[in-house]
């Protein structure tokens, strides 16, 4: 009699999740770090996304302690690199963008040049990024005069050239969604050299990073990471009420707490409520609370 074949074991959710996790080794100077992340590999973009992300209306903006701390650190200019770390949707990009927006409109920011913002929603080859930095700092006319020279520089030379210009012009360079660059060691390597070179030099300016993953950087006295978490209950309720959500205070606070103060999740909930209100005009209540207007 033939033994019955064992029933194939179905993979557990944890095993399925681990199948989508990639581990890559990245380097910054003498520091080697393994990054585990779940992003799918993306094709390189030939265009630098330099626009600030859309920000909430001023009346909806919830200032968190991390924003205040960032502004204080930039005002003192004692740090070479400031990293804002947190999971997706907690508002790293928005918080950094609000700080950069205020910095750009300040009459006396303490920096010689306007801040630069690059969003790495799509990975960008270092050469494209470095030439963009140089062009922004030296200006279009001066860049065009030496365009052929800049185009011929390899990554190692572009690291030095971009660093020279950043130090000379003293500005804040914000690098948003840095984790997108961790998808391969080849993509990251010149960026790692760029960071190490920046930390190894003196002069004005600051790099402002946002990332889902904390990097272990050398020269600890010159950099810091600032973790970003959700809105507190008071801020979360203020966000909901600012969007027109009504209900008992205790119910609103309970929802904010259940959502861990996650700004994106709260905003999605508001949008769901508004769609529900449009469908059921006669019923102004949903899960104990509703939307005005």
C-alpha cells in the first residue's frame, strides 16, 4: 500500500512577507550597513523631481515637536546632516517641506543660498542628481558655459564638484524619500561617498534627509536622526474637526488613538466619510460620527 502523500503546507503570511524583503548592503565611508526593505525595484528616472510635496492648508496644519526641533537645529547650523526617520505616511516629507518652505521665505535664514529640494520617489542616478545640484547652485548661465566639462565628469569627480559647490554656496539640501536609493549597492555607492564626503568637510550648509530607515553615519557629532511618530490625540482630533468631522470628543479621540495618530490614515478616513455622506444624504451619522457639509 502506497503511503499517502503529505498535504503541501501553505506558506504563512510571515513567510510570504519575507519573500518580498530584499537585503542590500550600503556603505557610507567606513560604515557598512545592511538594509532590509520591501520596495520593488524601480527604473531610474532621468528627471529630478525638485518640487515640494503638496502641503495641507494652514488651518489644517498640525505643528509637531519635531518640526520645531528641526527649525532650531537649522537656525544654529551646528549639524551637518539631520535625518527625519519614520514609517510611510507619518508625515516625514510634509514636516521637512514645511520647514524648507519657511526657510525659503525667511528674511534672514543664516544660509547664503535658497534651499534645494529633491524628491526620490523614483531612483535617480547620482550623475543626474549631482549635475542638478551644481546647476542649481552656479546658475544656468555659468553651468551652460561649462556644460561639456560637467557632462564628462564621472561619479567620483561629481561627488567632489557637487560638495565644493554646496560648501561654497552654503544652503540646505533636502533629500526626500532617501530609502528609494537603497535598492542596489551600485545605485547607492556614489550617494554614500557623497554623504561621507559632506560629513568629512567643514563649512556652511546642511543636508536634511527623510527616510524610512535610519543610517548609521560616521562623525556622530555632526549628524542626528529625529524619529517621527503620529499626531497626539489633541492634534488628531483637530485634524478631523478641521476637515469637518463631527462627533463625541471621546469617539474622535478613540479613533485617533486606534489609528496611532497616523496622518495619512486619518485623512483617508475623512475622505471615506465624505464619500459615504454623498451616498447616504439622509443619514448624517457613520460609526458614531459624521461630516459637516
